[in-house]
């Protein structure tokens, strides 16, 4: 049975590290510096609403986040307990921990034959590269905790309130060596001093960085 071990990285921190290693460092050690603009907050809210609409298509889902709230380091143990049940089991925010990385699957379905289908929900009509990275790190962690993953899907918005489901399991499997190397690098990075990285185009691609105002204050010579 998994223990309630504290995690170092998460899916969002991994994605942050791919965008900017300094932002990852801040996420771990200085998250109080984060500032989100109104547009980003609106995007977050719309994403949560779209995710909820997809989850509503599963009538028998168990929401781990509703059971444990903010105690995210307990999610893996509760998930393991629920997955021992016979027959089909559908979990929302199922937690898995491996290599000091905690991931929460939007929707995980254990089928009656013991195989698994996983769904990562994105309120966007495009299958963006960052979404693939997002799914790949989740697969890396989850596949080391359970066997029998049958599909790993990204659920996009079709633009009319419906869903487009794309299985990218093969991509996730191919990316495993890259994911492992990146995680090792990030863990080493977090043992050292704050990275020195100036502001630049990476501050807004693929997402606006919540630490950009802080970084602007650090550098008097900026790119804009």
C-alpha cells in the first residue's frame, strides 16, 4: 500500500520547468510570488467548467478531491484502495506518486477486465504540444504504479460544447526516456541555487508566467 509520502514535483511543476527552470524553482520555493492576471483566472475557471462537463458523462465516478480536499499527498493511497474493488471503477483526480512526482488524473477508468483508460481534459480545440507533454508525464508516473493501461486520451473541446477524444498512448510510451531524464534534471536543479534567467519570449509561451512581474523587477534591461 502506498504511504502518504510528500511529493517534490507535480504535473504542473514539470510543465513549468519545461517552460522556464527559474519559474519551476519559484513554484517550489517561492510560490507566494505568483501573480495571475484576470485573463488567466478566467481561463482557469472555464477549464474547470469544461472538465466538470466531461466528468458528468460518467455516472459512477468517485471524486478523490471531494473525499480528501487539499490533502493531496493522501490521494495515491486512497486511489490504490479504491482500485482494489472488483469490476469497473471510475475515479476523478486519481493520485499516483513515482520518482517524487505526484500526478492527478482527471478521469481514470478501471475496466472490468482490469485494463485502464485515462482521460486528460483540455478546454481547447487544438491538440497542443504542451498537452502532449502534460499527458506524457502523467503516463510516466501512472504506468510505474499500475499495469494494463489500454489508452491515454486527451479530451479537447469541439467548439460546440462537445468532446474530441484522442488516444496518444503510443506517444506517451515513446517519451518515457525523455520524461525520466527531465525529472532527474529538475530534481538536481532544485538542490542548487536559484537559476539566473532573464525575461524573454519564454515568459509567455506556452503560458503567461505568474512570476514575470517579479522577474521584471530583477532585471532593469528587458526585452520589451
